[in-house]
C-alpha cells in the first residue's frame, strides 16, 4: 500500500488553497507562502500535485488556476488512515503504543481519544 505523505511545501500550498474561496494561480499561492520560494519551484510542485490528483488544474486565459480535489476532512479521512495503517503494518504494537503515549501529554487529546473510543464501541 502506497501511503501519501506531503512534503512541507506541498502541505503549505494545499493549506493555502484550502483556505481560498476561489481557485488560485501560482503567483497568488507564492505570495502567501511563509518561506519565499522561486516561482518555478512553486509551479513545479503544484504541477506535480495536480498529477498526483491532489490539485485540479483549470485553464484560465493563457495560464492555469488550481483548486483542491478533496477538502481537508476528505483528505484527512482518506490519507491519514492509509498512513496509520502503514505504520501499524510496519511497526505493529510499537506504533500504537507510541501514538497513545504521544496523546497522553495533552489532556485535551486524552479526552478526545476517550470520547472517540466510547462513541465507536
């Protein structure tokens, strides 16, 4: 099973596009990036994200605008499960215990986890 893990720039681009009410061109995304990148770098990453099915490219005059193919909830539901299953398949009980241990450090997370378990029993 191939898991989808986004690189830092891909994640930031996707977050910017999710926050936008309209499809965005490369320049508009570039202007909102926290760390400045070259226009061609952002264009290449967005083109690759379109080829991966993460973004949709729409013709707009002589250029393109981009939008997401899945909203944040759809994306998380689909891909986080793949990632977690891959970790459990690879590391077994260690992956689960590390997840639980990381949740223990924040009482809000512990409550969320307990509520989720109780809701799904």
